[in-house]
């Protein structure tokens, strides 16, 4: 298990880039064509992360909260998050999952790949730019000795770097609206996980 610090409930700064990428995609599409969900897994304090996402403008928030996942490693986290994505997909088709490139607690950068594998989605990792068109996602990736442009048909998982965008600040209207927006809470039993 992983020992985590007391401030784990706050949104990872790199995940703010993922939220921004999702909101930019939504804003590029006709109204009503896209919904953005924020999903987190953690103890009661993790609600702060999805509440912040609501303040930024996401449509729905989901929190997987179960004592059995406390201190989970990346493989358990990927299994649980994949089940939560599948549960969301029972009501709303999930075309893309966007993550930050790494969690700031473990710094492994392994979750995007493990989650894509569990979901059976194509994976486009370390995106410094992201576009979606004609049923495919295209990323640009800047590596120390190379620049890649990679595409994959949807559904896909994309992890974005802090070069992908500049996260927005929540405005007062969204902050106030987020206070009363519901946050769906799932337990492992809700997800069909032993």
C-alpha cells in the first residue's frame, strides 16, 4: 500500500490540465453534444478534488469512496477507476478518459497506461496538445529527442502534460453553483468489485 499525506483531497495540479483539456473539447463541440465527468477515488477528503472540478465547469462529479481501497497501488486504482468508468458508461457513453500525466503522490506516471489497459481503450500518453475530430483523438508529444504526432480512434485514454494548456480559474458563478451540485458516490459493492 501507499502511504499518503494529509492533503490528498486537493486536486493534483496536473489533473487541472486534464480538466481543462476536457472542458476545451466540450466547448469546441455544439452545445449538448458532450458532458464532462470528474472522477476520483479516495477517502472523504477526496470530495474536494471533484468539487474543484465542478467549480471549473465540469457537468458531473463521481467519488469512489470505500475503506477497502485506502492506500491502493496503481493496479488497484486502475481496476477501481475502470469499473467506475464502466458504471458511468451504463448511462452515458464514454468516448474519452483524460488524465494528468502523473499523480503527485506516487509520481509513477503508470496510472494512465494501466487504466487504458483495464478499459480496453487506445492510449495516447504525455500529450502536450490534444485535438478531437472525426471520431479520433490526435496528440502532439514533446520528448527530449523527438516530437511525435499520434492519433487513435475513440474510445481512447489521453494523459496530458502541463504543456497542454493553462488551467482556468473558477469564476464566482461556477463556485456558487458547485456548492449545491450533487456528487455521486460509489462503493466497491456499487461497482461490483469484491
